[in-house]
C-alpha cells in the first residue's frame, strides 16, 4: 500500500500547486481597457466649429479620455465638399467607430444617413428636427443626440437696431442649400418687420460666391446680417472687407465672427457648446442611449462687441450697451 500511496500523494500535490499557481496568475493579470475609437466629421474649418471641437475633446480629456492613451481620435474635415463628407461618413462606419462627433448640420446629416447604430453626438446644428436627425428635441428616438446652436435671432436683430438705429434694410448672406441657414433666414424674415426692417437676401451656393454676394448688397442695404452659416463664415473676411469699405455694419450670428471683424453679436460660445456636448458624450460612454437624451441648448448668452470694427463702420457704441457686454474687442 505504501508503494502506491506515495506517488499518488505527490501527484495530487503537484496538481494542487498548479491549480493555485494558475489561479494566482489570472488574479494578478491587469487587462487594459480598450481604447475608444472616436470619429470627428466636420464640414469645414472655421473658428466657431474648431472651438466646438476643442471644447469637446478637452472635456473628454478632463474626464480621463486622453487622445493617444485610451482615446483614438480620427478627425476628418470635408473642406466644404459634400461628396467628401459622404465618403468620410462611410469610412467611419466601415472602421466601426465607437462614437462619432458630427460638427455642423451637413456633417450630421451625412453621418446619420450612413448609420443607425453608432452613437452620434452633434454640435453646431441649428435645427435637428428640421434636418430629420431626431424625431423631437425632447426625445430624439434615434442614434443621434447633442447640442443645438440655434441663434437668438430676434435679439440679434434688436442689437442691430440698437447699434444702427437708422437701419431700414438688412442684407442676409447665406448658403441656400444649407438646412440650418434656411431655418435662420426664415426666422429673420419673420422677426424683421416688427423692428421696421426689410430683408434683402443674398444667397450663395459656394464659398467662392460670398464676396460677390456682399458686393451685391452695396447701395441696397444699411447693414448686413451673417447667420451661423458654415459657407459664409469660412469666408467672412471678404464680407468684412467689402462692408468696411462701404460702411455697412455687420451683425453676426456668433462671437468668432465678431473676433474676425463684425460689429457685434448676442449669442452662444461655441467652445462652451463643445464642452456641453462632451459632457453628453461621457454619459453615452457610460451606457446612456442617445434616443433617450434630449437635445440641449446653451442657456447663457453673451453680448460681444468689436470697438475697432465700430470705428471702421463709423458706428458709436452706446455706453449702456457697453456696460451689458461680456466682452469688448479693442
């Protein structure tokens, strides 16, 4: 009995030690979390959209999602070309991105047409319902959620009248093929008559037409309104040049255009809008469903004025308005 008992005991002990060693090894292994694959699709580069993208990424970084570590960022800019936009959207789906940030209405529409599964966060989109991205602002019902940059257009036109009291006609330069711009122009035409303003439209279809559109308004209007139109804002330097030459004050849909030389605006901060969208992305990454997350808008509006532009346009900014401004560019 002793002859066979000893080998059995040795063999059993060996199995026991192997089992313990294997269990200890598994317990000690640290598996790194899979990096989130983020695709960013942007129709064109201009300060407002770039600021939104920066705010988004910095919010993710502040909450532990750092590019190059646990966040793979694939940023693609369509340079204003619709076919390029569609190609980027298709590529993001093929690459099986975990999350997509679509900046501006054309980007969001192209992306939403390509996937109904990958979560899409939108920002700088004026009217997600009109663009058929969501079923409603309160309950999207799709794989899309995010933030809207709908302007306080009535307040912006009131600002125009406060800065240029004698203005009777306002020219609006916009891309007639952009849904977000169509929505804004519709509101401008609704609100302008109550302020004693007549609207003169100057539609374009490409950035190469923007300066010509501005020139077409000379002698026909007393001021120019530039909405948050991606095509026009990307070429706004040409508009400012024409406007300054002919003393046509420019009121903008957002503050980055004021930085570029427009007279003023009352509106949103695109960097903060990007941050807000980033906070929503964090919730999606934790498991919330886009279809149940209401589209958000920025609550805090700011008056931004450009004193240098005022001098160039021959406008005197009222002291009372200066006191209300959150920022005056000297």
